[in-house]
C-alpha cells in the first residue's frame, strides 16, 4: 500500500497531463493551464467497496459529480458551445447568448461555461421550480426567465420559449450584419453534439480506465446522450459487453427497450414524469424518444426497472456504508448495477455513472419530509437491504 505522500504524488492516475506540462519538471498535482474547462472530464472510477464485496462482482461508479459544475452535463455544455463556435454561430465577448430550456444540471453547466468562455446565458424554466435553483443560476450570472408550466406541444412551453428567444437573437444579429453575436439554442435533448461528446470522450475514458475489460455498462437516460455515446463507443471494441438501461418509475424507456413499445407503466405516472412535478428521481426517465436516445437503439441489450423507494434506500446505503453522497439518478444507476451483479457470475465487471452529488437534492430526494409526503420511507439502510434486492 502507498504512504499518504506516495498516494498524493501519484496524482489522480487517470488524469492526462498536457504535453507542455510533462516536458518540464512538474508538480505531482495536475495543473489545468486552460482554466476551468480543463477540469471537465477525466473523472475517476471509484470501486463501490461493500457492494462489490456483497455481490462478488467488481462494481465501479464513474464519479461525474467531480466535474467543476457538479455533473457530467459540463461535458455536454462544453461540446455544445465548442461546436457552435466552430460553426461560427457563437463569437465570444460580443454579447452572444446561449439559450436553454431546462430545470436541471444542464443550466448550471451552461451558466458556468458561458462565464468562462465569454457568453451570456439565458435559461427558461417553469415558474413552479424550487426558488433555490433560480437563485443558484442567477448567482452564476445567468438570466432566468420563468414561464407558466404548459405541455411541450404548447408554444409557451419553456423549451419552445428558449428556442424562440435564440431564433430572435440570431435573426437580429444576422440582420445587423454581425453573425455569431446573437445566440444559439443549446437544445440538449435533440442536438447530437450531446451524443458526440460521450462517444468521443466519456466512452474512451471508460475504455481506458477498464483496460477494455468490462462486462456490463449500466446507465439511466434523460436525454440519452450518455448511454448512447458510451455504448456506441464501447460495443464494437468490447464485443461481449452488455449494456443495460436503468429506468426509474414512471419512465416509458423500459418498455421501449424490452418490448419496442412506448408507454409509461400507468397514465398517472407518465403524466407526473412528463411535467416533472413531484418526481422523486430527477434527470433520468422520459416518455418520448429523443434524437440522442435514438442513437442507443440497437446497442442497449436490456433494461431494469428501479422504483423510487429502491433509489431512496440505495442512496441512504451509499451514504452510510460507502461514504458516497449522491443524487437520485446515481442511486437508480447503482440499484440497477447491483441487480445485474446478483444475476451475474462472480467477478463480473460492472461500470455505472455517479451523475451528481446529493447536495443538489437537499430539498427533495434528500429531504425526509418530502419523501414521507410522497409515501416513501427515508430510513437508513444497511447490508440486509442489499441482500433483499
Ligand atoms: N442525471 C444527472 C444528474 C445528470 O447529470 C445526467 C447527465 N449524465 C443524467 C441524469 C442523464 O444523462 P443523459 O441526459 O445523458 O441521459
């Protein structure tokens, strides 16, 4: 085993140094000469110690919560901005604005990266979203526009408003003879810049970190970008790999993967998830087919349903027994990973994602009162819980 000093000197092993840095005497601690964007990605895999021991498998979580904006959406935000720059749709420090309709982590990642890259950021969200999210985005320098919650087919749905604002800004810029100074619609659900970054970056990271020795990749899907990108990269390189979708309560993707039909388990659950009202699990689960998820069709082998209670109990377990404080989508991923492990031969290597930290979820998923109102049991769990799964 390593002394503490050797441990620190080894750095975080998986991080690449820039060629410039490695040609000089360097500190063992990584330096990001390119600023905050250099801190995005290259996240470590962390062995889930007790879960590996209890199942006899090797279960690893990719610690995406270590990204500077707190989730893997940093990768997507960077990809969307970089691709828009390449197309000439965004020119920095001209007042150009990135627009997005989102209630989640993507807004936070976009807001941060817009500051780092010289853009304005405009987030449109429904007006019933927790006010701490609005405050957070405003502290990060974004303009937040709140609209009445309506159906996605309505022109005033927050996603459609964001698209319209971007189109208006772009038109003004083009009319004024200053292309690139208006705005772009980030559009994370439909743009394949999302899929692309996971295919080109996240997938290769998992391949390198496992040395290509991986039996199962488990992941939930919100936009589907992560699942599709990682799976499409890994499958041809690891022909024996199985890809398993982790699907939360109320999402229609499970039925799409298992039976090739798209319906939520119950109408009420479907409605709840469509409007993201009182959903306990945030960020994954959806009832429409996005362009990003389409890229995953044909490379997903199986799907696992995960109940809200299972996610709640697993998050409590991960906190108590592993010292990992994660959000709801990470908990869903780990439940599915453990279920897969229990059905697999000993020594099976499983990787999933730990998407964000529990600190993002203090008023819902990590609020005992909120959970009890939803009829869920927030009690701490131990090893007997894993045995019961
Ligand atoms: N939950 C959280 C908190 C996330 O950051 C992400 C992104 N990795 C997801 C869920 C789902 O990812 P995707 O949109 O790529 O399906």
